[in-house]
């Protein structure tokens, strides 16, 4: 992303995180930051429709270390899917490896957001009270599932709003984005021609509702806005 874009997002999030900011003001600042991230994705897609060399289809590997590695892969998969990328989960070391496929600009957005959301999730879990009778690990797994579901839903809504707000006179945004999704799917199928869908997980903990509420509050503009290896969640 451009330095100007990153500067705008950082300033909005700094305002949202100010203790003097009211909840309504913080929500407005965060929504604006998310809007900028989504608008950036649409702008890059339209630019690439005119000049494909500016945004090639690619892939990247993200290591997801323990603890709660499987649960963190669910968060990354939800963010990737909402931002028009695809992911394949593989075993790797003591955790998992996620193989991401997408256009360069979308992969960048995924990594920026996932890095920030991991930090936010780690903080949220550390202060979430475990209900009496719940096993702490089971509670935290269900908390992360609720968090991931809420975040992915918010991202999809932001992406849809950005696409519908594209200026008139541009190529059909829906067709451009559909074509990009098809190309990403083909790239994944070429790499994994015999891919199987994993069975749904059964989570027993009671943290789903608390996690979903935290996901609704999470900053989606990318606090810190940095890429690199993910930060592990503490098992404590």
C-alpha cells in the first residue's frame, strides 16, 4: 500500500484508540479505516483490469505456530476468503502452514489484517472470563471461532460496500472481481488438483458469543500495519 494510505489508516486508528474517544466516535473511526482498506482493494482491481502487470496472481506461505494453531488458521482463512483470496491448510512443524493464493494487492491486505487481528485476539482472550465449568482451552477455541466469524462478516460487508461505491464510467466492478476470483481459483486448482474439503469442527467451549462480540469490536484497519510471521497466542 502507498505511504499516504498507510498514514491515513494509522491516524484513524490512533483516534479510535484514544481513551478520550467515545464508543460511537471510535466505531466511526474504525469503520472509516476499514473502508479505506476495502476501497484500496477495488482500486487495485480496476487498475489491474487495464494493466494486468501491476497486480499479478501469486501465492505465499504463512507459518501458524502453536498454541491454538488450528484455530488461528480459521481466522486467516476467514480473512483471506473475505478479501478474495483462497487458502490451503497443511501440517507444518508443531503447528500448521497456510498456503495463500490471490492477487498481490489482496495478499498484502490479508497479511496486514491478519497480523493485527492476531494481536487483538491475543489481548481479547487474555481478558475474557472463562465461565465456571468450562475448560479454558475449549473456551478459547470457541472464542476464536466466534471472533473469526464476526471479523469475516464485517470484512465481506466492507468489500461489498466498496465495490458498490465505485465511480461510474469504470469497468463493471462485479465482472472484474468475479474474473479475479476465477483466476485465483484456477491457480489454486493447478497447484492442488486433488484438494479435499476438511470436515467441520465441533467446538465444545462456551466462548463463541464472547469471541463474536470481540470480533465486532476489532479494528480492521490494521493496527501496526506490518507483515511477517504471525504472533502466537499465549496458552495462559
